């Protein structure tokens, strides 16, 4: 079915935008049934697809500041945040298992830590599924159906929006790198990672509607993964530091020592990931992606 054409624009030029909108919406709701049953991969994919749709909607829809679109974006934000509440624990549980082997294998205390991590993950996932069940999925579907029925914005406007988001997100990410000056700051680098992720989704929209061979999304994915390794190891180190403090308070010296040892291991892993990232010149990688997206640099 061809996109509606409320402004008299050529339907052929609207079709890629309409197709992308429909695909993004379908993908989000395809993961809902399994996510509501607690499937970890479906929950992850629901989060990712919801984030993609949050970036895509304001770029492609008519009236992105309208009441219905704003309500859909709020609902998607709440949905993705809910789906993300246990994601860190999913990731660090896998990291911990690998780290145990790297430091010599399981001991009694490391098994206790692994068990606590598994229990925390299960509790978090159960709470998350309950919150997903409370989410107004039907209301979100209704709003998105109405948005799709209006059809997409004209291609000229969409391209202008893409350029604006490219410039804003690119500037903010580059400024973040400049402020850190290569300093190891997992929290600060995670902020840049979020900017890079949104910029990657913007680049994916550009590739889908205009530039099928665009390489920028792949470059930004690489940057996102490099920064993600820093973040994930740092999150696990922080969790282990909390476990060490808890064990010390309870007089469990051996468990506290084991938690501190693993905390140090993952802190060093995070720092090593940071060095790898710096060696890859992340600011240059980001600039390359922005150039591929058509940014015009001003003369110095």
C-alpha cells in the first residue's frame, strides 16, 4: 500500500519513508509477546527497536511536535526504559562468568558472588516484566496507527531534519571527547556512547531512504561497541565493590576479599578497553562518520 499524500508530493519519493516507518513499528511490537514472558533476548530487542523508533519518528512523521506523536514518544521512552532495567545485569552476568575463568576459575567465594548476581538478575527481570504488563501497549499501538495513517513528511523536510540531528548529535559527541581529553571516565564516556548510538540510528534512517551504501552506521556501531566495553566492565566493577562493602559489613572477610579481587580485575578490563578505544582514535572515527553523512566542515 502506498503512503498517503496529504501535501501533494510525489508518492514515489514518500514510499521509502513510509516503508521505514511501518517496518520500525512492526519490529517493536513483534518482540512484545516474548518480552512479556520474560525472554531475555526479546526484551533486549524490544529495547533496541523501541530506541530506533524513538529516533525515527521525529525525523519522518508529519507534525513531530503534535500531541499524538509526543504521547507516542513518551510511551516509547517509558517502554524502552522499562525493558532496560535488567539489561545491565544480563550483560554483566556473562562478563562475570568469563572473568572468573580469566582469574583462575571458580572458588567458593566466587560461586557465592555468581549466585548473588544470578538472583539479582532474576529479581530485576521479574520486576521489569511486571512493569511491562502495566504499560499501555494498546494506547501506544492506537497512536502509532494514527501516525502511520497520516503518512510521512516530504523528503525535503526529512533530509533537513536528518542534517539537523546529525549536526547536533555529532557536535555534542565531539565536544564530549574534547572535554575528556583521553581521561578514563566511564560515566562521561557512556554519555558519549548514547550520543553515538542515536547518531547511528539517524545514519540508519539516511541509509534506508537515500543512501543504501552508506558506511556511517557501521562506523558508529564500532564506536558504540568500543565505548560499551568500557561501560560494561565498569558497571560490573561497581557491583562487585558494593558486594565487597556488604561482605565487610557482615564480617565476611573472605567474601569481601574475593569481591575486591574481582572488582580490580574488571576495573583493569575497563581501563584496557579504554586504551583500545583511544588507540582507535574515536574522535577521528566519529568525524569520518559525520563526513560520510554529508557534513560540511567550515574552514579553520
